[in-house]
């Protein structure tokens, strides 16, 4: 590929992102605009923005690379990524929006009336965000090196620079516009080239005669994944989606709980359409570019395949479109994570002001940049899968039980997060020390035992709940014990019945108007002014 074309594609995406971010600056004036876009984002806009930030380097590049390496075993990744949003629809979307919180630590503090829980939750959220940003920066380094020949460090530095500008300029309001644009850019960047590639493979062009004969052999001779590996991966992806901070903060931007549920339904459709294309790239890669698997360049398959199969000016143009979509993936996911982390850090450290939000955004982006510069890139989808496992073992238990179980206490929540974090973190460290070839499957995919352990510790160490939290549960629309039964049914296989039950509006007893929603101590005057009234939540 002509390096000039790659540089031009990256520059065009960065310029478009900066322009859209500057537009968001013009209409971002209040604290609510910076934190949750004043809770006025409509379902289609919000769904596109969620798709933009959720479809990261692992989805854009990593899924196709894993299919090249592992074949059908890798299809569990897009299945798990998409099905995780069904879990969000059933158990989290509407109650979380009705809670009136700004961030996940806000929710846990309001639910359990504990500053200690808030501190632990904030620490876990920041750690998860940094772990998730690092693979995006590794993907940017790979894309810059493969497509332009520039030093690998240029990619991460450029991504962090553009993200800091857009987030500092307009906060959540600005990022919403940027991420919605980038979802459709990523979808176009994969869909258009694959149409041309399939046309060439079908013999509709003279270039088909120049293609090598398709390969049917396994390019790596890897053994198929066993039942444990598949189950553990699905546990990580399904439950990990429920705890991703940059995804959950999006539900706070909807006007009400019904809009949050409708947003989730739209996201399910958008993700289902998107994952058709990385799957097609992976299948074509196994047939026409198996050497990439043997040379350790599986994650670059999407970037290199158009140039290999078509070539010439047309191949360069299609590759430039793919490069633009790849950098859209790096920018959108990193910006969503930086916004969510900035909201947490600014409230707990800088007092919850707009100036504090901007300073926290810079800190949130620079720390993972330093980590990425000191570490080497691994398989993108695999590394993100471990982040999902860590999230499922820490944030997910306290979030699910906080919504659906009346008996959760601050002691149980802290014990569960610490247990899950230590177990899963230890498995991740052990896997990196031993290496992929020497790591046993129960360490390579730890979610199957770390997630149940975190849930068990959270439940077993819970003391008698404080009675004051029951008003919060009523305000969030949580049926508590009945909802916990629905949750258990769905996990045992009654997903369709649970969908019917969960989408029925819950009848709640009236709450006296004298009660006020919980406001975090770190909130500014603007934030207290913009907290939704109880009548709006109902």
C-alpha cells in the first residue's frame, strides 16, 4: 500500500473527529453537558454512539484475526459481544437510568450509602478503563506501522492527542456526536471493501484469475477449543459487558428508563449487522491469506486483505477506507473510556467541576499511553477478552446484585470486588509470565471460576441491609426479590420468558414528594440542580 494514502486516511479521520468535537463544544455549557449530555440523547443517536465506542480494535481487527487463527471457535467472540447487550436489556438498562446517578461509583454509593464502597468502585472502574484503553493503543501502533511505515509510537500518541482534544473540548455532548459518526464510518469501512472482495472471488473481475487457489487447511494446526474454554469465554463476555464503565455511562444520557431500553434494542441490531463483516474477512483470510497466521500478523488481516486480493489503485483506495475505519475504532472506544474515567476521577479527586473533568480526562488518557509504550501488543481480541473477564469478576456482581437483590451490603460489595479482582488479576499475571503456550486453559480463561467466586463472596459476606436503601430501590424501579428470581430463571435457560417479564412495566408504590434523590458529596452546584426529580424517574 502507498504510505501516503494511509497517512491521508488517518489525517482525514482525525480532522473529521476534531471538527465534530468542536461542534460539540459550541453546545456544551453546563456540568450536565460534560458528564451526561444533560440526559437528552435520543435512542438512535445514543445507540449509534454506543456502537461506536463498543466496537473497539478487538471487534474491527481482532475478530477477523482470531477467525483466521482458530476458525469457528472464534465465532463465540461476536456472539458473546452481542449477547451481552441482551443481558443489559434484561437487567441493567432501565433501572440504572432511573437511579439518577452520573457514574457507577455514584450508583454504588447511593445504593449502599457507603463512601468506602464508592472508593473501591472508583478504583476498579479506573483500572478497568486503563486496561481497556491499552489494547486500543496497541491496535493504533499496529495500524500505523503496517499501513504507513511510520514508527509504531506515532499511532498511540496521535490517538491520545485527538481524544484529549475532543473530550476536553465538549465532554459527553461532544463525544456523542463523534462516536455516532464513527460507528457508521466503521460499518462503511468494512462493508464496502468486502463487497468488492466477494465480487472478485465470485469471478466477476479479471483479478479473480490472479488469486491463488483457496486454502482449506488449518493455517496454524491449533486444536479446537474445549467446552471449558467456550463456557468461560461466554461467561466473561456476557457478564463483562454488564460492567464496562464506558457502556454503562451511556444509559445515564437517555431521557428516561424506557428510552434506555429502546436504545439497547437498537444497539443489538447494529451490533448484529456489524459483526457479519469481520466474520467474512476472517473466512476470506483463511482461504486466501493463511500465511498471515503463520507469520504472526493475524490482527493485520483486515488491513492487508484488500490490497492482496485486488491491488492497484482500487486496492489502495479500499485499504485507505479500512484504515480510516480502524482509526475510527481506536478513537471512538478510547474517547468513550476517557469520558467515563474522567467523570469518576473528577468527582472523587477534583470536586466534580468542568475544570476538574478536563484535567481528569488528560490524566485518564496519558496513563494508559505510558503503559502501552512499555508493553508489547498481543492478540487484540484475546487481550480485550481478559479485560471482560476482569470486569465480570469485579463490577458485574455488585451492579447486578445492587439492582436485583435487597440483601446486598457494603461489606459484601467490597469483599466481592476485592476477591474477583485478586483472583482474575492473578490469573492474568500468571498467564503473561508463563506465555500463551505454557498457560493452562483454566488460567488463560479464568472467568468460569472467578465470576462465581466473586458472586459467592458478595452474597455470603453480606450483613443485614440498611433500611434506608429501600427508597433508592423503589426509585430505581427494582422489584428486588422477584427480579432476582427472574434473573436466576434467565441464567438457567429461560431467556425468552425473562425477556417478556423484564419488559413489563413494574408497578411501584407512590413515594412521598418530600424524599430527595441521593446526591454524591463531590457533586457541584450544577450537578445538584440537574439531578432528576423523583416524578421524572417514575
